[in-house]
C-alpha cells in the first residue's frame, strides 16, 4: 500500500532523491513512504528460486525474480508453442486435444499477461512519479497511488493462483457425495450438499453433470457422483474432501427434535490419456443394472447402467448418465482411473493419507465442517472460518471456506 505524508521534517527533505514540491500549499515537503519501491519489492520478493537471477530473455523489462516463482520464460515459450498449435487447422481433428490446449493457453496467458502488465505498469508509475515531483503535481501522485493499488490487487490474484500448484489442480474433477450416519436425515443432508456444490459450480461458470445418483428410500440420496468441468476445478474442490456434519431440527421428526447427520465428500481429478494408469482387467468386476431417472424409454428398460469394482482396492464407480451401456462403461472407466490415481497420490503423501484414513468412518470425530442450522452457524473446523448466513452458504456461496483452506495449505 502507498502512504503519502506531508511534513516539514528536515531529515525527510530530498528523501529517495525526490525534490520537495515548492509550489504546494504551505511549502510542505512531500514524502512518499514505503510506496513505489515497497510495491516494486513486493512484486519481486526474494523467493527461493530454481532459476538464475538473470534478465528474462523474452521480456528484458520484467523484474528478475519473475523468472523464478512464476517461471516467466518457460511459460512465455510454452504459450508461444500452444498458440502455434492452435493456429493449425488440423488440431481440431482431435477436439479433446484442442480443448485441452485451449485450457492450457488460458492458464498460461493469465500468468504471462499479468506479469507483462505489472512490469509495464511499474515502469509507467516510475516515470509518472518523477514527472509529478518535477512539476509539483499532486493530482498525478494520486493517479500513481490508484494505479499501484490496482497493480497490487492484480499481483494478489496472481499470488492466489500460485496455490494451485498441484500437478492435477487445473484438471476437471469428479465429486462424490455419500450419505453416512443418520438414516433418512443423512440422505436428505447428502442431497442438500449435492445442491450446494451444483449451485457453486454454476456460479463459477463451471459445467456440472450428475454421472450417477442413488435415491434415498424416503427422501434425499444415498450417494451421487458429479463431473465438474472448469478451470482449476480439482484445485478448488480438493480441500472439500472429508466429512460434513449437519445439526438441525429434523423435518422428518414429528417431535421436531434436534438431529445430527453426516455425509462424506470425495474429490478426484479427471485423468487424461497422458497419465498411464495400469489396470488389470482381471481385477475388475463389471455389473450392469437398469438405469433410473430421465433418459428415454430405451434407457429405462434396458440394463444400460454400469458399475465397476476394482477388487484389490475395493474401489467402486458407477455411471448411468449415458444412453448406452458401452458409453456408460467408458465413462465409468475414466472415473475409476481418476479414483485410482488420487489414491496413489494420497499414498505418496503422508498428510493426505492421514486424511484419507479419517474417511473410513463417516461419523463423529471426523468432520471438517459443521453446519449447525438451528444456531445459524457454519464453521470450518480446520480454518476456524465461521459464518451465520446459512441459507447463502447452502446456496453455493462457499468461496470463503475454499480460499481459506487453500491459503492454509490444506
């Protein structure tokens, strides 16, 4: 932040090589404290870098350390390569690959263009500030302050994106919701969570498709799998893995007594063909069953839905969203690859494995967030973020929880 102080202290006169503006009211000295230089230093914090402290080859005006924490050179070169590929008309012969390139281009362009904007903006502010001092122009100094504030906000957004540093963070995601302890109340709670995440995805402009849904016996759902497509979908949702606890006066209890229910949320990244996941066909048990819900007469009268069980890990995936058994099987295999990949990553990470172990019991003592509706309180037990606007949260306004968990490194 830029601070401007007016004063007549002699020791502040000519500070930083700036001349005091003699034409300003009361002949007061004008001193910019921890302003321009502080912001420039914040843009180039002395992070530990794997790259040498040399000027960028592609953007010489960029501060040196941009090449370290943001890998400016590498991303700029890759952006050029991606643009060249997308300009080739033949790339659209493979729509999925072309879409993947488009997503990569969007992510790279955001970093490269923001760094270019910061570099150019700082240079412009430096020139404008020197002119303002020479011409005693207080209004121009205000413009510099406003521009630095805007650049600071752009830098903060870019810094936030650095939290999506996981190898799969930028991928699409599969989100599974399973009702736990609590019977009908828990199944209704699972349905409320499903609606919350669908609303959240819609607000972010993500595409969410229910791949499989098992309805509850009385109300709600026993479980559901949602395919969420969007930029950094897995990165946003990966900290939601865990048990979610609901406390409320149950609408299913004639005595309106207070009930506690649990549902578990699992998230895994969508895996592309570049990642090799070896699955032995002998380890799979494939079952077909009649699909339920919308889909037309043919879908509802044939065994088009597919359930695949990976016997060694007891991992189960189901898909009934497609119109044919063959398509459901292909989609279910993609979901299985995603789950097996996530399990392998968690085995390699001790912290994630500890979290995975807590999911074995969807009940007391394992929750990550408590939704105490009769007390108008929703609290994340990991970050201590607490809100009282329960209706708004359950309507998909959960970014505050997601951002706090990402910033805390969960």
